[in-house]
C-alpha cells in the first residue's frame, strides 16, 4: 500500500483516484449520520481511535485554548465544540492510518520540524537547552514528550496528505480553460435600481403595522430584563483622601535618585543644506551657499529667520532650526562633537556630515546632574499617589464585592460603608445602555446569567472607575406589546416593500431593454434612470460600480450586445447589464503562464482530494470498528457549552 502511494506512474494515479472515489461513494451509501455504533465505554471517553482514547479532557483543553484566543463567538461555543471533535477524530484517524501503512517519522524528522516551527529555541544555530524548552512549553500547559508527540503526529498527517496530493494532475484542457478564465475580459454598461432612490415611495401606515403585529404576534417577545444596583468607586474621590508628606516624598526621592539623573545635554539649533541624494557635481555650489549663510549668521543675522528661509531640515526649519535638547549618541558624531564643544550662544564653523552642511548654534548647556528634590517633588507625588489610589481602589472594591456576595440585599449600606456611590438601573437587557458602562457587551454578559441577588466580578468602568453590580430583580421574557416593537415592525415592512419595488422596477427595466433589442440607454431615459459603464475587467476582478466579477459572471458567457439581469449586489441594489465588449484571451501567452496555472489547479485539487481522502479513511475505520464514537459522551460535552 505504501509503495502504491509513492508511485507517480499515470496508471497508479488513476487507480488511486478510482479507489478514493469508490470509498467516497461507499461513504455516501453506507454512512449513517453520526459517528458509528456502540455505547459509551467510559464516562470520560469521547471516541476511541485504535487503542488510543480521545477524552473529555482532551476536548476541553482544546476548547479552553480556543476560547482564550477568542477563535469563535461565545454564542457559537456548542457548534464549535461539535466541529472541534469532528476535526480531532479525523486527524487522529489519519495518524492511525499513516502508522498502519508503515509511514515512519524519525527523531531527526521531529528535531528538524522543531527547528523550523520554533526557531527561537536555536539562537545562532545552537539549542537553548531542555530546561528553557520545557519552561516555554509549560506556559502552554505542555510537556516536552507531549509536544514532541504532537509534532510527530502532525508530520505523519502531513506526509500522508502529501502522498495523496502527489497523485493530482492538471490536464492541458484544464490549464487552457483556467487561462481563458483568468485572461478573458468584458466591459459592461448597466442600470442600477437602488432601494435608497425608491425609499420616498414607501408609506407604512399604522394599520399596516398593527396588522402585521396581530398576524405575527407570537414572533415578538420582550426579552428577559434585570434591575441592578451598581457600587462604583472612582479615582478622583479616592485620590482626594490620600495625602503624602514632604518626608514621605523625600524618602522616595532618596531611594530612586538614579531615576532623576539627567545626562549632559545641550539646546541647539541649526541650518542644514542637504547634499544627500543630490548629484556630486552640485556639492561645491551647496557648500558655497552654506558658507554665505555662515557669514550672514556670524555677522549678526537673525538665526531663526535664516533657518526658516534656507534650512532643508523638515523637522526643525519651521521652528527656526530649533532641535531642542539633545544628549550624546543622539546625533551623528560630527554634529555631536561640535554641539558639545561650543559655548552657549556660540556659532560653529561649517560642519560637514553625511546629510550635508550645517551651521550650528548652542542656546543653552547643562552638565550631567541629578534633578533636585524641589524640581521633581510634584512628579513623585503624582506618581506615588496614583499608585496608592489604584491599590486602594482595588482593595476597597474587593472588600465591597465580598460583602455584597454575602449580603446582596444590603447594597446601599455596603456602598456607604466603603464610601462608594450607588447607581440603579431598571429593566436592563442585552444591548441596553446602563449608567457608568453605556452599551458594554462585557458588562451585559456579566449580568445576563445572574440570578436575583447575583453579583458581578469587580469590573473596570470608563473614567478610571471600578464597579460591582448586584441583581435586585428579574423580569422574565414575555409577549411584547405593540408599542415595544413598532419601530422594528415598521423597519421590517419598509425593507420588504423596498425589496418588492426594487424587484419590480429592475425586472421592468430588463424586460423593456430586451424587447428594444438591447437599447439600455433608451429604456433608462424613459424610466428616469441612469446608464453607467464599467472598466474592462476579468473573471477574477471586479466590475466598477457593481462589485466582484462573480456577481455578473453571466456576462462572460453571453454574446456582445446581450442584456442580462437583474443581478443583486451592494446594498440590495439590482443591476440590469449589457455586454458592451469582450476581449478574448491571447492564447499565445499561455506558455509563459502555464507553470503558475498548473500549480494553482493542482493546489486546489489537492486540497479537495486530501479532504476526500481524510473523510474516506475515517469512514473505513468506522466500518472496521477501529474508530468508535461514544455519542452519549459527545452530546454531554457539547451540551456543556450551550449558553
């Protein structure tokens, strides 16, 4: 069997294709929906693949990883869990079959894969060591043997998949057809019938709204709502109660003097005439001009005005050449040497750097020093106070939360005890705005599942606040009143009426255009519409003003002059189109593109073939009894993610 997969002979490829097709057909004929027969062997085993078990813990680990990375919406968790189990069973089935076929993965293969998948473990080509490797995996909840086994299984699956993909061919006819598809182009004219332009013709009366409501009353439900009380603590109120003495601030200053150490620095401005990016023959002229500006400055000219008019440094010219304070190693060496040598108000000679010619003036100079306490006292006080405020806020909020969990009916008393404000919101549901949070999905999710007396975690609210909510009452879902859903009904009726109008009008345009022999312009004028045109585009491109070429694919099949549509694109607009021109693919260019097209076709077919093969392997193993899925355990696992 292994030799069969390795063979690349045409006869073998055809044989393999036939075998795959037969297995696929058997799957359609014999596979019963679900995963096979057999009851639950153990309460924690979802499936058995050979002698290996796929456990509830395995599935939960993968689900937790996906949930942490927000790989799917929370509302889709149960659907994703089902899909995840499917994929895990298919993958393990493929590994089982690869081993059964005798495909071997050596330790060298695993080491090579490790080097490619995690290159940071091999800085300068040297392995960092088992301890660092284990520490990195521990953060993902894995051991070295577990990860090595995962790599080995991935390599097995990849190798078997590649063997299947190697049987794929792209025939000359397929290549030619794909070339035509890619290179044939059309140009269309079109009339758009847009809902926006018909909106004024829609009139939804109160009687229509009421009638729709009465007919569909069962559909409209007022969702479950909750009344809540929120205990809020904010940075400003806590900060007002925290005072720091000069003695406290002095201690912080003395313990952190290195933080306030300032290196030697100079305040400079300059004029720059650039030489970088300019012809070498222009350099003498640029230098001569720079020397003229130097003389002008040294003769008492206004440095700032000269810089504004002449400097080519875009960052400083508008500021009169002012670069602000600089320290050593911040500029190129020649510039730095001059700047730190000059005295305050002294002007340099002409300085040459890789950027060009500079005239530099030092405005101020400051030696390296530690900023004095009085200068940084306010900064220390602000930073220290903020840290104490945040620590206090978290501590107080945690204490209030614990008290509220024990005594949810005493929200007002607990708020007063911890000097927190209390806000109330009645009948809050998903999507509703609430005090402090507005329309916040995370907050809405936090309260949605709580029972009466339930308390949310401490949550960050806008404006540097912390808040805790307690549910004081629950209002169950109930039949909605007309007033509650009238805007929704009116919106729905308007949309339905607009859709009907758009369909009617666009069908009329198409019918009249075809009846007039394709005179789209004449029909548009009669109906008060406008004819527009697209650029020339291919099947993989887009029709300007309409959308992707796939929307108007019919245009590539019809003769020039044909009218087709209506087709739907954009915001529910309908388009009636006419084929204006068609440019046939130049088949003489096919040889230059043949290799790329062949690769694309083979890639597309390979993906389909590999998926078919994976499904076939799993089906065959189920029929042989090598794969058993315990449906009761699977259903229990999936049910755990509902809601």
